[in-house]
């Protein structure tokens, strides 16, 4: 039924002219030819619109529109409203597709059927040396993708690469498409894929080349600041995981722990706050007493949010939870 179906690629474009030709060439030269590109010029002040129109004049599969609103979400909404495909995927205008990306993803969806997400491994690249954070994220994300285990890490970081997924249109509609107005929009979409039970399909092939540079939107815009990520994690945790019959616990007294505690306090949530820092144990922060982590074994029926980022400490914490027979992603969740 879907073998000959159209793939709709939605792509916001804003001031990426220096990368746009390389991006468009990677799309035009795809091994899968049954696609349409809906490119939305989001008030670019460089030559983006000129480049897009030039490509559209040569390839009728490329449609170009100006954003009637402002920002990525409104650009994505407009693109989606103009799309006709049975398969939906997103592309970023500063990145590069592997030449078989669309074919691999479509084939995986055809084989697995609806209620699945096709993904691909990602590879960061930059004109300058990549920072360790990007390298670590790439390694972590690709390990999840290779196993189809993305949602195991849903509360740590965004587990669906924003420009490297494909779903059936009807599944996308069920998940709310681009209708929500919540940033970071890619993380919000990942949570909605998760909450609607879509299953990631394992993939062991690099399908997307993710460009990093100093002015990339995810680096510079307030919508992608750390606090917005923590807020969206908290919102979905309370909606999807929180068990009101259990005692909520926050583990960690660093910056993220404090921000998490503040979010919960603002929501009127009661919780225990624990850490392993002897300088903070016994002190009151936000009128909340800091308890030693060993108190956890005395807190019956607990559900914990871990805000400790150090990887060695995380292993020790996980070992401690195993000792007291509490389960990962049921009784405790890593938020970083």
C-alpha cells in the first residue's frame, strides 16, 4: 500500500545560505526519488530565498514558501500544512543527508509498519574541533539508536535526533504533529513519540551529518537553554511517570538539583531532597532540608529524580539503587 508513497521533507530555513547548497544537493541526489521538499524561508536576511527559488525552478519536487509567522515551530507547521506525503521527516538546512537516507528510512518503516519511528545514526562535523560534549552526545545517542532503545534515556537528553527521523503521517497526526507551541520543539516531539508508544527501529548506519558551528540556533537561542530542557523533562515526568502514591525524591544539590527542586516547589509538589555532599547535608535550601542519600532506604515507596551529571557518580548511584532493589525508569530516573 505504501511502497510507492510520497515522502514529505519539512525544512525551516533561516540564514544558512553558506551551507544551503550542500544541504539541497544531498536531498536532490537521494537514491529514493519519490519525495517532496517543503522549504520555509523564516525571514532570512541572506541569500537563502534566492538559492531555494533557484533549486525549485529546476526541480518541481521542491516547494518554497515564506513563513507567515516567526520561528521554527511556525515554519514547521506551515511546511506540514503544505505537505502531501504518507511519510513525514524533518531536515535542517545546514546539515547533510547520506545519499540513501530516505531510502533506508522508508524501507524500515515499510518493513515494520505503523507505530514505529525510523531513525539513523548521526555524525557531527564542524570546521573547528568538536567539543567533548558533542562527541559524548553522539556516542550516547548512536548507542541508543543502534539498539532501538532510545526511550530508555528520554529524561537524560533528547533521544530523537531532530533532523533524522521518519514516521507514518497518521502516527504523526496522533502525536500532535507540530501543533504544540512548546520549545525545545524537538525534545517535546520526542516525548510525544514516547507517550504515544511509537517504537524506534534499530539502525546501524550513519544517515545524517549534523553540522556544528557557533551561530547554530540550538547554541544561541533562549528556547534551547538548559532550564527549558529541565522544565520539559519535569512536565512530562509528572504527566507520564509520577505516581502520586509514592514519595517523590530529588537526588543532587548542584545547579540542576536546585533548579529541579525549584520547579517542583513552584508546582506545589512535596518531595524529599537528598545528596552525598557533607557540606550541604543538614542545610536548608528553599526551606527544604537536605538529607543524606542513605536516608533513601528509609523512605518507603519512593520515586527518585537523579540530577547528578557525573558519570562515575551515576554508576555508583545506579549500584546503590540495585542494592536496595529499586528499578531503573520506574523507581528512579536520570535527568542528566
